């Protein structure tokens, strides 16, 4: 059997190099703004209430509105609002929420809850 020539090796290396970034891009482009709103909300609520346990957004009741403008000095690309559950110490309550999100590659700018 003959060893592969330099052209065949170069072509194989080129194919591998082109395939790897496409695979990486597919996984990096996975964006979940609602999850980011939950995380940012949890951090924010824990700062204000040490008894805070969890903030869970009901994904079936979320309205998504594209915004793409500045709010003060922050860019906001999407506004999420709907129902969520706020749990702290021995209480669990259903609440309405609003989340201003900066978009892909950025994070949630503002999360606020309103009683139902």
C-alpha cells in the first residue's frame, strides 16, 4: 500500500479545519434569553431578599417583543413578559414579570416582578 501524498493530507486537514468551526458555531449560537432572565432575576432578588430561593418563568406564558433600541445607556433587543413563580423562605407566589434583554452575546439588563 502506498502512503498518502502531501496533497491528500493537506485536503484532509483542510476538511477537518472547516468542519470544526461549523460545529462549534452551531453550539455557540444556541441562545436562551428566558433562561438568562431567570438567572439575572435570581441574582437581583437574592440581593434584596436573603430568604429568596428561586425564580422560575412559565415558558408557555411568555410574550416576546422585539425592541432594538436604547433604554438610557443600555441597548435592549427584546422585551420578555409573562408569568413566573417567585419562591422565598416559606412562600411561593405566582407573579407577573418583565425582562429587558440585550440580545445574543449580551445579558438581561433588567428583571422586575409585579404581583398578580
